C-alpha cells in the first residue's frame, strides 16, 4: 500500500475512534442522569450519617433501631434485641435515598384526602448531628400500586411504589437477628458435638484445616465439617408462628429426646445449641437466642452423626495440587516418576503424561470403605507422593487382609480397609504407565 493509502486509512481510523469515544461519553452522561419520567427525590441522606430510625405505626408497636458506639445496629423498641445487619442495611438503603414515583401536589389543601392527616406510619430518621427527618406514609392510591407520602414540614405530596413502602414497613420481627448461633465463620476455631454420651471436638490446625481433636487426634473430612458449619450458620427462628404454635413447640421440645448438644467457639467466645427430636420433628434451644424453636430436619440430621462420618477416608491429602514425584513399590518392582518442566520422566526416559495422570487420579481417589482396628501385616504395595512444590510428602503402605486390603499412612496409627478391586485398579494403572515414545507409536497404528 502506498503512503497516500496509509494516510487515508489512518484518518478513517481516527474518525472511527473519535466516534466511539464520543458515543461512550454520551452514554455515560445519560446513565448519570435520572430517567425522564423519574419522580423527584424525597429524601437524600448519606447512609453513614444515620444514627437512628424509628418506625411509628398508627396501629401496632413502634420499632426503633439505633447504631451503637461500636458501629453495630441494635433494636431498642419494642424491646432490646440484636439486629440483623443485612436487614438493617436494606432498610437504610431505602430511607437514605427515598425516591418518589411522582409529585402529586405542590401544596395540598387537605391532607386527609391522602390519609396524611393521620398517617399509617411515620419514619423518623435521626442523623449524627441530631437533625431529624420524618417521612409520613398515608393511604394507598386507588390502584393499590403506590402510597401517598410527604416529608414533615414540606407541603409537597408524593407517591412511592408499593414495594418501596414495603421496604420501609419493617417490624422488630423483620429486623431482628434470627440466627440460633451467631458465630463468625471466618474466626471459628472449635466445634464440639456431644451425642449419645460421646464428645467429638473439631479444631483448626496451622494450615487452617479442620482436624478431629477428641476423642483422639484424627484426620477430618473437611467438606463434611464445612457442611455442618453451613447448616449451623443458617439455622434461624421462625418469626411467623402464633402464640399457640410457640406453646406447641415448647411442649414438643420438653417431651423430645435429646439428639445432640453443639458448642461453637470463635473469637467472641462459645455458644451452645441443644437439639431434640419429637416424632419426626426437630427442635432447638440456643444460648444466644431466647425461646424454643423448630428447626429443619436437615440440621437435625447434620448433628445426628457419629465420629466415623466426620473422619477422612481419603488416603492422600494432596488433593488437586499437582504432584511433582510419584513412587510406587509393588512387591519387588519399583517405579519412580518425576516431573521435569511440563514432562514426566523416569530416570532419563520421558514418560507418557496421560498414563501418569491416570495413575495420579487413581492415587488421589484412593479411599477406605471403613476404618479397622487391626489386621495390618507386611506391606505388598507402597506409594509415595511428593506435592506442593516439594513441601509435602505422603507415604501409604498397603497389606493384604483376607479378600481385601488394609492401608496405613506413614507415622499415623489409623488403619483403613480398602476393597480389592480398588487396589487392583491402582496396580493396573501403575503397570500401564509407559514411555512417551511407546505411546506415540501406539497412536500411529
């Protein structure tokens, strides 16, 4: 292409780039502007400046929440209660930036027309400096899709959408912390599960992994414990029950059979929950939430597990970390496969990576069918895996025991029973590892 063509191309490209830039700036400006049919703002307060919110009802108890000196929200009326921070944030998001659907009247001669002479609800917002703003909520509009509102000392009448009204109309039951246990999951350090007279305790090791501490140190199934933690964290009271239903729950707990007592410890201390079963239903009492509560069956079943269900049946811990070295001793045959860059080597010979990966997968999946107390004899198979950039080395020895096999990890007392088919598949995978050239030759056939 000549210099003239290059110059024309550069000019066209510059014009196109400028057009795209201008188009983007226009769209950004549009996005920053309110929609043409958007109603005016009723209230605009920086959320962090709000110190207290009072929800006063024409019929029903008032609800008051306030921010403590520590920056936490609490319910002070109708009675002191811990607040649900997420529910409070949702309320604050609405009141701090309250938008109208439309402006109805600049100055209404008769507030009674809109139900604002005796509002169904007054929302009083107190800021840090002591300034108070009050939103009056009146009747619903004839269509029922909105409600009339106004600010105290402001003559204008607005409408807000029904969903916006619902976001303001919160009771203590809506805003209270409903959790049966209020631990910080990130700072959870201990869980104790007392069931049928046996106490099982889980703790975190220096790698932040769950282990079994009591009745004796054992490897734990981290996924099983995390699932228990999730269900404990999500356990909440049902605030929709009537007084009669509450009495039935109390009676059912009193007449139930204890399933378990759970204690959780985080940086703030230890909390406890007792779980009982009556017929097919589960009930609980907590040290941090008053009353007796019906809970989901899946939580009841989660705490109704014995020690064996929390133990780690996997023989190796390297998981999805890529091993750098694999050693297999099968009788008198020894095999060593070591990673060098992106290749697997056995001595100076390159090994087919697909067959090595198949062996690694079999080793990774090696699991016990159950735990046993005895039966380990002379090893017939030994596997060593080095992973985590050479920082972790694990060795497992496997001996024959009748029709099955028994395995043990180096320097650990636990014995794992493994099915014969699993061991034979592992042996076959080791025997199928082949040189890279042989694998290439097979593909050509």
